[in-house]
């Protein structure tokens, strides 16, 4: 067994868990530190220091090793990748605040082909970053005025090494640090408790290792004016689960003639305890009709002192989940805060927008072009389930990118969602994947999605690029297995050029490893696909179908109905000019397996009641490329892999 010598480190994104993984393309980090694992496991005299919440990657070469199992100290993580004699070892230090040890050994078990192993190890330790603490938008030169029992919230910036604040307060005053980035000072109610009417507040930051930032401490003067009334909700925002009852705290001193607003639709609010300090709020039930997902409470009253009108601060009441397009963008900001390619799936961080672990819609929302990232998608990768609750997402998206849709990738479940509006992609720089929900579905389940949104692929007439267009999904790449179940498309797909593969449900399937199967089950195409053919013979070999365009070797179409219309405007040119073309009510074309593959495709319980029509085709149009269920099977090798059962052809071919 032979292990070579150098392991350079780079800073990399934090990864959770401990894995053994074999992948074809290991990372190639920049060299920073060298460490030998040959004979002396402690070849470095000093432990390796890694900043909290960061990673470092070691590269290595190997010989006669079948696998490496790596473990790290408690709270740390380690990830091994190996391929072809080269590999990487990525070590991630703990997050601040986690139960972890500050130092320990990374242990490697190096296995040969017989199952025997040699153990190597080397020490690591976590480094705490510099403490940063800075109060924002605050005038330290002025006295901060309070009324009886009132509160003032102060914002601050801090580094990851910040843990909490130590407060030095006048008698009777209180302080709360409820969320990272804010603290609240509470004045005493001098009518019912003792305390100083004035004094000085001092705040001192403390790091996770207990180091006090005395040089960063701040002080400011405070004063209570006992002659003025107080009218203030304690919390600026409160989230509810469906049907949940909570009491909102409110400070109400020196008031009369209280005026309360009507409760938002679906909510119940008991205002009777306002002057005693509480408001009882009950959220709508999940199955309630026409409820409002979020609303703002503001109260009015009159001062006992001078009869002036007093208005409370605002307090937002909201359901957990997504209640507006803005909240979806708020979710995205946290979800993709560190890296959109490795989004944060920590349910604690995302709790505000999740219900039972799923990103949940509580209302209809509209997504517009200005919300797109990279002129392509709203969120790159959806790794948490999406529950639509039957709500509608209306799209108004104009894209210019290789991918277009709400998501580029989906790796989980999307269910009970409606889509409306339109998506238009005008990318002409090469291959593109355009759809409404997801441009590249990975191994995922898309269930009970009804899409009435229009999709337009619009590039210049002389531009020839292999583009894939789908009503709900675009192009499942090789080795992934998406399922589209009980979905329906009723919109219009328009291609103002020769798109390569167009499907009413999903644009195209792909060949991959055995088991990487695209499944379309119980789906309905009731919309329209329009192809405007601007090019002469020899353009892109288009494949078009009500379920999917090109059934590329491995897909299952089960219990599906196509009742829509496929229209080709040939404009006097020959369109289906070779076996590469295919136009079918459910599937446009089936492609034979690649060399070495024995995978099969299935079209079972298929029904076509719609229309396929070609307008203005040249007289030598090859009409064998059209079919009510399957448009084209170019050779016996493709035909023989098709499992065919119960095809019902009741539609119209107008050629």
C-alpha cells in the first residue's frame, strides 16, 4: 500500500456529515500546506488550524487503495473523494454554537482490495475569528427617551464569533437579545415598580469562547418620561401554525378610547385584554376558505394626559410558509445565503417559511422578471419539498439563459401547485432548457401540478441550436429519475424556431444508468404546441409530443391522455425530412439505446383524442414521422426496446 505525500489546503464551503464517496473529478485546490501520511502520521509538528465555519481541502495521490474511510472530531465533518489515483479530503470545522470539541484527530482508514486497512491520523484545531460588534443607526450623543414600560430595539452588526451581549443597566431597566443582530432595552413602569428614571446602559459583546470585547463596548444615556402614555406591541412579527392561538404582548399605559381594527379574513382576535397587556389571536385553519396569510395590526387610542391621538406601532401576524412573493425572496436570501450551488436546508434557519418541513404556499403569488437570478431562474436548486396547497403561482418571466423557469434543479417533491402566466426564453447562444416549473428536473416527484402558463422559445429565424422546451419540466439529465404524476398542461407552447425536443409535460428524457427512469404517470396534455418552421430543409430535427418530445431510450408513459393540439406551420418548406423528426400525440420520437445499454421504454394505457396538424408543408413531406401516440421509431433497434400496451387512438392527424 502506498500513499503519496502532499495534501494542500484551501478554504471551501461548509459541508455537513461524514461520507465516503467515489466521484470522477476531484477538486484541485491551490497549495497552501504540505503534510506526509507515509510513515509518520504526525509528520506536521503542529496541528492544522481551521477557522470555525470554514473548510480546507487536501489533495492526495494513492496506489493500491480501494477506499478511504475518514472520521473527524465531534462537531467536525470530513468528506473523501477518490478517482483514478487522485483524491481530495475536505475537512470542515464546526459551526459556532454547536456541540463540538475545539480540537482532535482526523482518522483515516486506508483499505486495500482485500479489506485490510492501515490507520493514519493527524491533529486539527478550530480557530476563532476576530470579534466584530458595531451598533447601527444610533445617536450615542443624545439621551434615549422612553415612556412607562416602553421598549426600544437597537440593531447591530457582528461577526460569526459573536455569541451574546452582557448588559450593565440602571435599576429596574431590562434588556433582551432575542435575535442575532438586535437587542431591546425595556424601561421600568414606575407606576407599579421601582427603578431609576434615568441612567446609563452599557453593552459589551462576548465571543463563543467567552472572550469579552471590552474595547467594542458601547454606552448611552436613558430616561423615562412618566407623564407620557405608552402604546406598543412587544413583538414586531409573530408567526402562527394553522389554527394556532397565541397571546401578543402589548404595553398600554395612560390611554382611553381604544379603537381596534377588524380581524383579517380567517383570523379571530380577542382585544379584551389590551389594557392588561395581551391580545389573543387565533390563526385560520388549514382548510379555511379565503383566509389572509399575513396582515399588519395597528391600534389607535387617546392619551389620558392631553386627549391627543396615540397610534401603536405595527405588529405583523403571519402564517408559517410563503404568504407573498416577497416572502419567497426572503426565503431565497437565507436559503442561498452562502452559496446557491449548496443551499442551506437547515430547518431551524428556514423555519419561518416551512410547514412540516415543506416550503408551503398560503396564498397566490406572482413572480416577475426582476426576481430572476442570472436572467434565468428564481431559485437555482430546490432541495426542500414544496407544498402548493392548491395556490397559483403566476409567472411573468422573460429569460435569456441556457435554463429558464422558476427552478433550475429540483431534487425533492413539488405537489398541489397551479401555474399561470408566461415564460419566454430568447437565448440563442447554444443549447437551452426552457419550462415553467423546472428546467432540469433531477431525481424528484412532481405531483398534482396544473399548468396553464404559456411557454415561448423565441430566437432569430436563422439561429439553429438544440433547445428543449417543456410545459412543466425541461430536460432530466442523464442518471436522474424524475416522476411527473397526475399533472396537467393547458397552456400554449410556441416555438418560433426549430426546437430540438418539445413536450407538453416534460421536454425530453435522457439515457443514463439503469434505474435512471423518467416517469410520466396519470398526466393530461390539454393545451397547444405551435412550431413555426422558418428554416429550409436540414434544420434541427424536431421531436414533439403531448407528454414528451424525445423518449430517449429510458422513460415510462403510463395512464396518460393527450387531448390537445399540436400545430406545425411549415411555411411551404419540408419539415419532417429525416428519421430524426417525430410528432406524436403523446411521444414524438423514441431513440434507440446507446452502445452497451439494454434499457427499455414503456408506453402503456395511452389515449389520444386531440389533433396533430401541419400547415403549408412541402409536397414531399415524410408523413411516416407522425402518429397519434408515437410519432417516429426510426429503426428496429428502437422499436424492440418499446413495451407497448393498450393504445387508444381516437384523435385526428391533419397532414
